[in-house]
């Protein structure tokens, strides 16, 4: 079954698409630019969502839900925000259809049902949320306000890729209000670390934490913090962002609070989000030419058991043995499936679960039972070995932890080997074109140079790493003085 996939070396983009479709994560939809997240893909998203939600609540955040529609006038209130999203907005202009008098069985927009003000299908929710905060925040006692929303958003995309760039996607967006800029910056940085913790410890994907340049900042932000990951083809992927919004939205929506000194002050804001794009990152970072490779901590299914038997008598013997194993594994909190369906052979099942990236496969037959063993195959290294049935739960628990760590170590080694320091423009172009990965180079700090580098090489500044070492040098492109190196890469 894995042979149906295009190999990474032949066509990386096609390999990725094949894997998403044949691995059962998602499918194309009848609506251009949108996708259907299939049950297996949605189970993966639910596992990611549940863990993130727990982490948000542990840091004092609560969930709420705000309208899908944003009045156009709300979006216009913060100029940078409006300009940044204007070209991606889906707009509702009418509220009713009617039967078309000229075509039987057809519908048309009722021209008399035009809205007084157009509604924008949310590309992000700052505007609608800050309009609500105006009524919720009166005094310092109402702060900080720490709210998260799980939702869908729409950003009209002309060129789409499953999970990586679709017109509609699922995400979470945190929106917080604070009494001081220091508190807001602390919040933005804290959430960046929460994201990094999740991506590294649950997705087994190393990230570089940093800040975006002014050119790459979120529309309406004073500072955008980000985590950047590296995919197997040497391209970077922004895995999450956290924004310090200053007082821009507070001023746009007149959100003030009464201080302890009885003074009216504007509040300070943050927003932060990750989306189903993380699934794309997960697939591209770990998977291979045989299929998905999923980290055990977020895999929809951690263990699958496949029986090997001939005839109903042997099947009954295996069923009896497996029943005890299932109970023990489930009691230990391990997600497990016993695939005893008789409409496909064991070899087909092995290939299917390899394609789906299930971390551990157990095969068991009458001879194994007689010898007191089971055969275990791990997805990450494809190793197979017989292990004693006694103490199996402890063995599986340790193996899942080992697989999780191994995936991280492998990705980290690849990432570290893919960071190249360059000191000249020719060297920069050669590495970007031939090797890929992150290029550490001096930059003169101007948006003009940043744009020209992007124009010539398609490489962007992915981030200025947090706690970046200050080092005098000259910009690889302009030759002007530079205070530090930044990380460039081509990116998704």
C-alpha cells in the first residue's frame, strides 16, 4: 500500500498530497479552496486541541465564543489591521435568497435583502472581540482579561494546499487585555513558550523561538513572536505566533480602565494563535516514503493488534489472549485497537497501519501464545522483535516514550545540520538554492534589503532568534553595517 505514494525524492509536494489523502487525514471538497478533515485527521486535531486547551487553562485562560461575522466598520477601526486583511476577506452583502422567476428550480439573491452594512466572515477576531471588551472592562479589577476562542476562520486563498493553506481553517485565537505594557509583553512571551513546549514535547518537532521583522509582523501588532520549524525538504514553516498589540485595538475601540489612582487609561493587548496548519507541519517533519509517522503523545491510535490465525479455533485462542492485553493497555491509558476484521489479510493490515503512522503494531498468533511472546513492530525505525507477553504493558509504555524521544532527536539533528552560517551574497544564494534550511546571515535591518533578498531568492527572514547574540558585521546583501545575524529560509 505504501508503494502507492510518490517518494519524497521524486516529488516532495506530491508525496505530501498523497500522504494527506491516502493516509486518511483530509480530502478535497466541492468548495474551492476548502477541505474536508476526515475522521482520522480530526482525531489527530482533537488530540492536539485537547492538550493545548489544557495548557491554556493551566496558564489562567478561559474559553469563549464570538460571532463569525464582523461588521465592516469594526474591521476598519484599526488601520493597519484593516489594510493587512482587506484582500483576504469574504464579504456577506445580502441576507436572503428567493426563487428565480426566470429559471424554474433555481435560486437568486433577493436584491431587496441587501444588508445596510456588509459583514466580513472573520479572518481573525480582534475587531469583534475588542468591541465586546469595551463593555466588559471598566476598572483595574477587570484585568487581566485572558480569553481564548476555538473557531474557524476564512482567509480567501487563490493557491491552496491541504492543511497548509486553505480558505477556511480551524484554529484557536487568544485575546488578552492588561493594565500595563510589561504585563502584555510577558503574556505574549509566555504563550510563545507554551506553543514551543507543545510543539517540541507533543509533536516531537524542534522549533526556534524568535521575533518577526517589521515587514513580517501581524497586521496591527507592535511585535510578533514566532516559533519556526524546519521541514524535511529544507523549507521553514511558521508553527505559531504570539502578538504584542500595544494599545492599538484599545484606542481603536475606546477600551479604557480606571486605575487604582482613579485615572482613565487605555489597556494593553495581546493575541496569539495556532491552527490546523500544525498537522501539515507534523506530516512533513516526520513521515517517510511508506506513510505517516506520528508521535505517540498525539497519535489517534498508539497501538494496533493484528491477529495471525488459521480457522475459527485458532482465532478463538488468539481472541482470548488479546482480550487480556487490551484490558491492560486501556487501563494504562494507551489507545489501542484490535483489528480482527476477516475481510483483509495480515499483510494488508500491516501496510495500512504503516501508512497511517500508528506508532506500535503487535502481531500475535498461536505459536506466539505457545512461546509466551508477541511480535512488536515500531513505526519510526521499522524494527521488529519478539518480546515476552509478561510485562508487556510496561514494555509498551517505555517503547512509546522511546519513539517520542527518537522522533524529536532525529528532527533536531536534521534541523541543527541544516543551519548554515554565511558571510557573502554568493554564499547565501548557493546555500539557499542547493542546500536549503536556515541561513544565518548578517542583515542591515532595513525592509528594503529584506524585500530585495526575497525578490531574488524567495527567502524571507523567518525570525530574529530570542536572546540573539549581538555580533558586529556587514549585511550580506547591501554591505552596510549589521548588529546581528538573523535566520533566513524559503518557507511554506
